[in-house]
C-alpha cells in the first residue's frame, strides 16, 4: 500500500512524541540523580554543633594575684574577654573567646566574673581559661610573642599582656555540657622600671627605648618620652641568669647587667636601676676595625674598609647606620657587613643599611651555635654579597662564614636580600661544593620570626628559599608565627 503524505505526517508526529517522552524520562532521571546527590552531600556535611555555656572565673588562684592596678591588684573590667581552650570532635585544641564582660558580670570587687562563651563541636575533657583573650593563640597555646614588643604603659599591659591561666574539666551528661568554675593564676612577673644615670639623676621620663634580656628572652619597650615608671611584663627569671638592661633617649644610650636576682611569678617589682652611659660611635670616623660593646650605639656611614663586629653577649643599637650598602665609596674586604662574635642582640632604630663586603660574605652573621636577636621599631635593609645570605651564612667554602647560628627576629621592618643561590634569611649557597668540590655545605641554625615584627620582606637568590636553605645548603627549623607579616620574593 502506498504511503500517502497524510500517513507520512502522522508517522513523523508519533516519532516526535516518542522522542519527547523519552527526553522527559531522561531529564527526570538526571533531576532525580541530582536530588539524591544533593541529599548525600547534605548528609556528609552536618551543621556544626554550637554550645553556649556560662560559668564563673575568679582571680587569685593559688595565692593573691597582683598586677593590673597601680596598687598591684588584679581585677576584671568591663569589655574584657577570656579565651576558653577546649578539644573539639576532630580532636583539635581550639580557642573560643567569651562575650565581652559587662558591669553585671563582675562581682566581689572585680575579683569574680561570669563569662558566657559559645563552643563549636566540643567534647568533654580538659579546658583552659586564658586571660586576657589576646594572650591565647588559636591553638590554645599562650601568645608569649606578644611580650616581645611593648609600649611600657600600665593600661596596655593590663588589657593585653597580663597573662593569667586556669585549667579544669568540662563535663557532659545526656548531651548537656558544663564548664567548671576556675580560679586563674598569674603566669608572669611585672616590673616597674625607674631609670637613673650614673650621676644619680632620674631620667625615666626621657627614655624612649628599654630592652630587657635574661639571656633567653628579650623584651623591648618602644615609646614616646613620658613620665615613668616603665612597665614590662616578663616570664619569671631564675637567680642563675644574668639580666641585661639597655635604654636609650634622644641623647644616647645606657646599660647595666645584674646577676643573682630572681624575678618570681605572680609578683610585681619596682626596679630602680642606675645605668652607665653607653658609647655612641660614628662609623664615618673609624680608622680601624671596630668591636662594639654592650649598650653601645652605632650610627653614621662607614667611609673606609673596616670590619664591624659585635662583642659576645652584647646588646647594640643600630641608629641610621650605612655599611657598604650603596658602593659610595666602593668598599671591599673579606668579612660580613656586621660580624657577631657570639650571642648578640641588635636593636634597630631609624633606617639602617648593611651589606656583605665581598663575594660569599653575608650582610649580618652570627656563628653557630650562638643566637642573634633582632628587635626594635626601626627599619633594616640588609644584603648578602654573591652566594651569601642577607642575614645568615656565607658561601660554603669560606670557613669563617659557612656555619651560621640561630636567628630570632621579633621587631622592626626588615628588607633582606640574598645573593645568587642564597636565602634572604638563612644559609648561603653551596652550589660550587655540589658541582666541583667536597666539603661541608653552608648552614644555618633555627630561624624564628615572631608575630611582633612589623613586616619582613625576603628576596631570595636563584635556587634558594626566601627564608631557610640556600641552594644545596642546610638550615634548621624555620618558624614564622604570622605568615601575613612576611612577604617572600
């Protein structure tokens, strides 16, 4: 039978209807599949469990806690917050911060406070309370780096630095959590410094910088000249350590070292310290190699080829120095720009420039296993010469500079640049050793950059790390507490 045009049109309509139905079935299957997938995703990502709890904390755990007021009494105040450190369902120690205290939360003449805090996915177990909240890192460890740079005032110390802690156990019953009430114990010693010059005249009101070191920890106060005392929050100091004090004002620097004095936890001390006048040396006037001693201020531009060294254990102020930085005049020598003889502290004020003197020599060097601490509120630009770090070691085949010690940077703005194959901060290059010679690679100890720095700009040489290893070289542990304050190139 012949297929008429009408029959052909009808067959095509049936076919299109079938295809349309099949398409709807396919779309339905796809839609159903997406719905199931969304449901599965929702099930695999449950909402976090938020638990809001209230408890009471008090001052004076384990004896009278003193520090916050002029009279040395530690109390809570409106607006303050407390960190609660706990374990979550991922077995991580995390920090939650309480609501700010209001007047109704504070009782017992400021010695007791009711806190309210929200925890995310908590589990029962140990909790720590840290006061003030600013003294707790996100992982619950104490933010001791906050002590590195201080402004010397009692209000700032009271609100941000006066670290107290208490510990207990959070319980859970039928899904209901209970925080313990805890008495906080002070963890620091507080010092109120008054400074006199060697003639017995009090000069506290003139002091703009004070650095205190116990050989392990260094605390720096930077402030505008103002009436004293100068407050410093510190970790306790045992009597077997040497306390070193370096102060400066508009006219120069002062220094003092004390042994056999303990500074105990949970105590406030008034310290009247008489300091000797420190030397001020203008590098432009040198006629020979020079070793700077404790409490000395270096200033000016080096005008001739002389080696600048820092005595072992000395704290030295760099104030607007320039050492071999701009090749005017062109200087040369087989040494670093600044050579530390052993443990040393450099306080940077103003703007400073330092560069190694010849190929393979770093800008600033401290020998292994000593430690170099850089602090202050100034700026330091430091360059390594070819194959040498800005701050750290030199090339591997220069015995005097191939093994750098530990580096701690806790203050100021640092612009560090490594030479070819060298880190900006860390070890120099060992590429020649790797290709042609035998021997020991260039190395550096541990590097710590604290969150109290203003900023670090680190420019590496080819094949090196910005902070850490030079090319084919070694470096210890690198700790950068706040990566946001470090820019790497």
